């Protein structure tokens, strides 16, 4: 299933900047960054729960926000893209 993960981390102090880097690093391990704090991740239910648990351990619930949007397996019809950054299909091969 495709999961859209968004986060907002308070970076007013060094601890917040560290949390921001840690959350981004975990998200990069599971998906593709599509905007600064937005990732598209193709996950099975177990991976999704594992990533959610990791991110919740990193974040500060008093200062930060984390959102998971579950787009499912037929996500192609639920996403429209406009603008300069080209879109991609998560199931296609990515060449880095």
C-alpha cells in the first residue's frame, strides 16, 4: 500500500534539529521524498507499523507532528501532480 508520511518538527533548539534529521533518515530508508517533509512510501502492513513505531519514538509529541495518509494499493487514481518536479511510480525502478 502507498502511505504518504508528513511531519513537522520544531527546530528551535539543537534537539529539534536532531529529531528532524533522524525522522528524515528513517523515511528515506522506506520511501521517496516528494517535498521537504513529505514522503511517499510503498509499504506492507508490517513495515508500516514498524516505521510508525520508529518515528513515534523519535518525535516529541509535545512539539512535533507526524501524519500517515493511507492511500492503499490503487493509489494511482488518488494522486494528481502539477508543477516542476516530475512524478514517479513507486513500483518502478529508480536509478540513483
